[in-house]
C-alpha cells in the first residue's frame, strides 16, 4: 500500500499535466466553433476570466485564509503583469492567429513553448546548465530541434494530408475554398501572432515561478490573476468592440466556450500549473504540449473537418523529437537534485549507543569526590 501511494505521488505531476492537455484540446475546438458563430475573442477573454474568478475565489477564501501571505507591492505588480501577459496579450494573439490559420496548426506551433520557456529560464537563472553533462546537452539540442521544427512549419506549407478518412469526406467545399484563398501572407501573419503569444505564455510561467516564491498560495494567486485579466481585458475589449450587441450571449456554443474555458482552462489550469511549477519548475510545466496537438488534430479533423498540411506534419514531428529531448534532460535534472539533497544530509548519531562520542563532542566534566565534609552553601 505504501509503495502504491509513493508511486501515485511520483506520478502526480505527470498525471496532472496530461489531464490538462485534454482540457486545452477541448477548449480549442469549442472556442473555434463559438468564434465561427460570431463570438469576439476580445469579449471571450473577458467572460472567460470573469467565470474563472467567480469559480476560484470562494475556494481561495475557504482554504487559504490562514496561510495566505501578505500582499506586497512587488507581488501586486507581478499579478498585474501576469494578468496582462497570459489572459490578455497571449490569448488574444492566439485566437487571432488561430482564426487566420486553424486550430490544429495553432496547437502544433504552440509546441515551441517548452523551448522558449527553457531559454527564458536560463536568462533569469531559474534553470541550471552544465554542458559537460549529457542531460544538459540534451536540453540544448532539444531546444534547437524544437525551434527548427517551428521554422519548418512557418516556412513550408505543402500539400494537404488527410489524417483521418472522416476529414477527407467531411470537409466542406466552403472550408476548402477558404483554405485555398488564404494567401501566404495571412498564413505567415497568423504564425507570427501564435509565436508572439507563445513568448508571452513562456514569460507568464517565468513570472509565475518568481511570484510563487514570494506568494506561495496557488489558489489565491490564480484568483488574483483571473481578476486582473478580467479588468485589463475588459478595458481593451471595450475600446475595440464598440457594439453593445457583441457582448450578448445566448444558450449556445458562445456561452459554452466562455464557461468551459473559464472553469477548466483558466481556473483549474492556472492552479494546476502553479502547483506543478512549484514542484518541478516552469520547463516541466510546458513539456506536455505535443499531447494537446495530437488530441486537437484528431478532434479538429472530426468536429471541424480541418485538414493538416504536410509542412505542419513534418514540423510537428521535429518539434516532438526536440521536445522530448528537453523532457529527458529535465527528468535527469530532477533525479540529480534528489540525489544531491540526500547526499548532503548528515547521518544522525545516537550518543546513548556510542559513549565514546561524549568525550569528543562535550567538555570533560570533573566530578567532586565525596569526603564527608559539609559542603559550602
């Protein structure tokens, strides 16, 4: 029983991140459907994080009221930066790029996230690198390979590859016409937007890691970031979307996209990422995005009748190879950290079983000899 508990505890970060990728894949599909039915991504970001704030805040108040540290000016500024990086800039750029390209392509090119996070972690000294060790060389090589895969996806489009028979038969003529009419300039612009959003997302994990050291309360930090994203995103959305009718939601896919993304991909995701970030660091958190790409590609072919281009497929394979080189090196880092921590622990000596140690560690005590004379008061 004890072995099973220990195995589950060791597998906890992996299970959490894998489950999170399924949640993100569902968000990409549902959001794409909502945007095709008139949902503005500027307004979607506001509704998404307003929902997340309402869901997470009660749990933060209930479970972290006694352990929540004091809010300092430094933490407050970091919360504002976190709310601007991920909820506002990152997500709006992502949905803009996804609307120009496709959900499958966007989820594939987002796989450069671990490489960018690794580079930023090195810059901010959150990640250690020793080129004399094989696992450090694997992390560097994986980063270079991942960036190469992203460049292949960006510069080479290629013919359409049907990953499922359903995508070939279910593709509508309107979708094919839209895909053929979208020029190389639009595709390149969408790629640049997704890459910029990935840079913001990597920066979010770096700032989150720094903030958790000052403010080690994941639920409270999640609620504060969602609240900041709601306010900052609302200001931008009101400046962009002037039509009040655009803010109206019915009981349709637009409402489902806002609620699902707010609960699963903002509230739960930010909290889970914060927990795993404290346990394994920002590079580990971002190491599971290729799984999301595979799930999204399958769902996109079935639900949205999306078709994958050969360049996207080749680039995605290269990215996965580089990514798991980074993951392997990161796993060796974790094992070395555990071994080093165990080596630094000094063995405890029970002096009751080693009386000779008393003469070494304590001064010699001189006892008086009883002579029968009265002692002085």
